C-alpha cells in the first residue's frame, strides 16, 4: 500500500510538472511562411462561397470557405485562312502558339 501511495504521488507530480511546462510554452499559430487572407478580400465569383458573404448570419456553417473549380471554356477554332500560318497545336495553354513570319506557297507562281 505504501508503494501504491508513492507511485500515485510521483505520477501526480509528473503530471503537474508537464502541465506547468505547457503553461510557459505558447502555441505557435502562425509562422513566417504563412500568409493571411481575409474572407472579404476574396474575389466575388460564383465559384467562391465564404462565411463572410452569407445572407444569414444567424448560425455558423460547417464549411467556412468553398472554392469550386471554374469551368474552362474551349479555345476558339482557328479560322481556315490562318491555319497555314500556325504550326503548333493550340490545345495546350502552357505553350505559346508558333506562327510563321513568312510562308511560301508552291501552288502559285509569280509571273
């Protein structure tokens, strides 16, 4: 019984010391690499829904910020008259289209 009492006291002492050291350490909520973004500064687009722009402020919703992927529109078709001047594919938006600065036609002869 004496060893149980000593064990209980030492356990409570270590729990106290652990709680005491946690009081001195402030939790880090931000870092130097974080960026603060206010809800009101978000663009007003149909794809962006935030708690700050709700019609009713009576209750707190489960979702505070929702951003849907926007619909990507297809690029316009290249007119037939310009097709011989463009040598690259136009369906990759990460690459610039390549156009010819001059073009020689073998079907027409100067005369």
